[in-house]
């Protein structure tokens, strides 16, 4: 059975605090072929203190005039907007997801009835939040940006101790820089983590373009997350590290093509190849005229197209035998 990669369009805060823009992002995600559109749920005052500085990429994209807290206040969506957005996603046929960044938001998303909770990279060392999500009984997707292997393991132990089941957890490799440079991707760590912890694995991407998500799909990712924006030139912290709808649709189509191409671990000729085998393969053939009673030698026989005669893999069993009849040059040898 063909593997289906679950593609998440990370709308994040690319709605810039506008519920109307959030709906447009959800619709764009649906049209681009994503399985889910994901937002971020937080209370700015619970997420960042007044002294919290912006990350370097946030300064580059939004300026240094205001604080991280001030920036986050502009990017909040109200609880009512969440319910409205979830209903809209149901209407257009795409799954609504969100990442909680504080305890109150974890409880709120559970109250909303979300089946899956996404733990963002920045919360992988937030033990109280991990415990709350681990006890939720939901499916869990956890990003590991900025984390060491030991920190990822500690987070998983916290989830398990709180009641989370291994089968319900998907571990995402991630690099938390916007945009991520290719030398920093370290994509081989994705499958290595999945194998070490015995978990489903995937990739949350912040690179430019679609090359790395396609490579992740080829390496066995079960989930791929990529930022989506309506316009990379919009003001806001994440737009420049996002794909616009046309690019996202192209990525989705390419991932689906990779799914088809991956096939199965069984090595066997395809039906199309079997049609070509008689023409492309060879038979043991008379290299020159051979008289009855003459010995077959490396000089008077050859491997030539088409197939249908004695396979050249049986070459040694033919050498030294006597011809039982005359063979014309180019004729398939029969013993």
C-alpha cells in the first residue's frame, strides 16, 4: 500500500492577527493540496516577558522598534476567531491544527476538540507544558528544532510519563532558523531519530524552496510541514521563510510524485519492464556459421539480442558442447 505523507501547511502567524486573512490561508492550503493547515495558539503575556528580545530573524523582518511581547500581541487570534476558523476549515474540507505555546492554550485546544496537538520546537524543554499535552490523550506531533538528542529523549520521557502512547507520537526533525541554510539542515538526523526512539518521523521545514521537503519524503517522512503565506513580501516574522500558494501546490504535487515513485522494498521488474525484457536482454547466439558436430567455443558463440534463447548466464554450460545441427551466423543456439 502506498505511503501517504501528511502535509501540513504552517500558516502560523502569517495571518498577521487578521481572522479574515487566516481564512484565506486555510483556503489556499486546501487548494494547494495540504492535508491540514496549522496555526499558533498563545496568549502573548503568557508566552513572553516584557524583557524578551526578538530573535535575529524577527528583527530583520519586523524591525527592532518594538519588543517581542509587542510583536506577539499583534499576532494573537481570539478564542472566538479560533472556533470560527475551525468551522471554516471543516466547511472547506481541511484539518485545523494549532500549536499551543502556554498551558492555557493547551487546555483551550483540548476544549475545542482537536484530535492532534503540535508541540513547537521552542516548547520542547517546557516540562509543565509537555506533561499537560502528554496527559491529553491526543495524538502528538513534536518538533525538535534547537534540541539535542538528549533533550528530545527527555521530552519524550516526559510525554510517556504523563500518559502519552508511543503509537500516538510523531517526531519532527527541524532547524529553527528562518530561512534555514542548506548546510544546517542535517536531514539524515530525521530517520536516525525515528529509528533510535522507535517513532514515526517527519520534517518541519524552514528552508527556501522545496528541495529539502522532497528529500525528506524520499527518506521516509510521514509528516512534512512547510510555512505558507499569501505573499512573501508581507510584513511579519515568518513570511520570507514561507512558500506562496503556487509554490506550495508545486511542492505538494512533487511530494505525491515521490510517494508513487517510492513503491515498495521488494526488488522486482515492473510490468512495463517485462515488456522490454525480450528486446533488451540477450541469448547465446552463433557468432559465425557453426557446423554440426563442431564444439561451441568463446570464438564461435556470442551474447546477442534478442532474448528467448539460452540465457548468457548459462554460458559456461554451453562451452565445450557439440552442435547437434548446423547454425547460421546470428542464429540462437539450441542444445
